[in-house]
């Protein structure tokens, strides 16, 4: 067993839980997403700092988190293997485990079973509590639906290899309702936060159908936390109750009683501790009218400034030509949000001076491979041209 020291409050209040409809399952309001684990090498997404990540996840479970979410492609395929290690020593029995079918890897019906069995082996478990079709959009749904994925899922449930079945989603409302209406789903996972508040229609539709809703990207990959515009910082600082930007973001999401669970991809022990403290108070309908008005103002400020709706999910990576796409978009958005500061233009131009291993937007050749993988449907090649014009 790994020993560690972490500064945390002296007593831990039991984690708030919400009951999944049509089940006896009570999930912690906070779930641990295993896609942004700490790295040994920031340039290598597969280089999980296993010692630190092990401590973080075990600590979260010991303090009430009972939901772990991973997926086949996370951390270059290493996330499932690592989570399997974390859930040894009786920890598998303490959590509800979710992983996802990588629909982009499916070419024929036989691939469903082949990949599923590989996932069981990687995680070293006999079943999954929840199994999701990963990153559904119009194209991926049409493909797996035609290949018979619903029959495959029925078979897994009959065999007891999965307990609950669902899908994670990245597309528009019309595609969402089409998928919802096609099968007797148990859960769905959607991107919902105060910036992406339009997803409220999806939340309502799924709930009305009796489907449990899990929220991903509650802080938009950190975009709603780090280096906030001065106007937003002023609003938070002048609020009657003082909270961190992360707590305000989480608070907005868990205020919705239809949300069953909120996933957070935590990268440091400090984030784990802060989130545990935040979710001790994760009760629905707890925001005051004053707080709701303030968050509407915050949303407007952000939406007026953000140029590219990238969540840094990394699905577009690796770029075959070396462009660090999420970093380019983050730099571009920062440039816009912070008054077109020379700081970000100078930073981009320093990167562009590299003779070898250059990763800036000007390296893009417009092959558009990344655009097929982008869950936000960003026309990446066109935005790379914009970035070069503005920052280069």
C-alpha cells in the first residue's frame, strides 16, 4: 500500500448521493473521470503518473466517491489498465465502474465483442456497472446502429456482463432525441455547464423519458476556472458568498435536481480535496436568485469572448503533422478573452520559431483528419488559418 500525506479538512462529511431512477443504485454526486490524470511527461498523454494518480483515486473513494468513469482511448489506451490496478484490494466492490465502447474502432459486428472482452481484461473485472457507447454523434450512431449494436448490448445485459447501458453524446438536440427514442436506455452522458446551458433541453428530454443523466465537462476542461476575464473575477469577488470559480461552476450544475452525477477529470490531489469539500454541499435547488442572476452575467461575458468552443478533450490528437490543436485553441481563446494581450501573441510566435518539432497552427496542412474526431464539430482546419492570421 502506498502511503501519502495530504492536507485536508479534519473531518469529512459523507458525500451527497443521488438515486438513479428505476434502480437501487445511489451514486455520489461527484464522479471521478479518468481522462485527465497527472502525467510524468506533459507531452505524452499516455505517461500516467501512476503513483500520484493511485493516491488521488483511492483517496476520493475513501472519502465517499463511488463512481469511476474511464474509456478505451483515454490516456492512449492506458487509463483502463491503470484503473484496473486502482480497483484491487477490495476497491472494485466500493464503486460503480463505467467504461465506454470506442465506436470509431468498430468496423464489423464481431468488433463489438472483441473490444468488449479486451476491456474486461484490461480492467481485470467480470462486469461493468454501466457501459456507454462513446461520443455519439449522427455519423457514429448511424454506423453502430446499422451494425447491430443494440442487439449486442441486449446480449451483454442478458449475460450479466453489464448492469446499465447508455451513451455519451456530442451533437445537436435532434440527433440526441433520435438516439434517446431508439432504445430503452438506462443512462446518458451529456456536456452541461453554465456556458453550455443550451443542453438543458437534452437534460429535460432524457429525464422525461426516465433516463438518468450524467454530466461531463462541468467546467469545460478547466476553461471556466483558469485565467478568467477580469469582469468575471470581479463578479465572483463581489458575490455575497465567497467561492472559487470551480465551486461556482459545480454549484451551477448540481443545482439542477435532474442531474444525477457530475464527472470531474481531476489532475492533482489539491483538485480532489477541493472537489470533495465542494460536493459536501452539493444539494439541488440551493442557489439563490441573486446567484442565478450573477451566473447569467458570467455566462454572457464568456460567450461574448470565446472564439472556439474547444473543451480540450484531446479526441483530435495526435495530429499526424504535429499540431497541438487544443493548445492552439486555448491560446487563441485566451488572446480574445484577455483583451488581445501581446502575452499570447508573443507566446505563439516563440513557439512558431522552432526549427524542429514545431506544433503551431501554421504546420496544419488541412488534411481534416482531426475534424472527423472532434465531438464539438469544430472546422479545425479553418480555425488554424484564423489563428495564423491573428497570432502569427
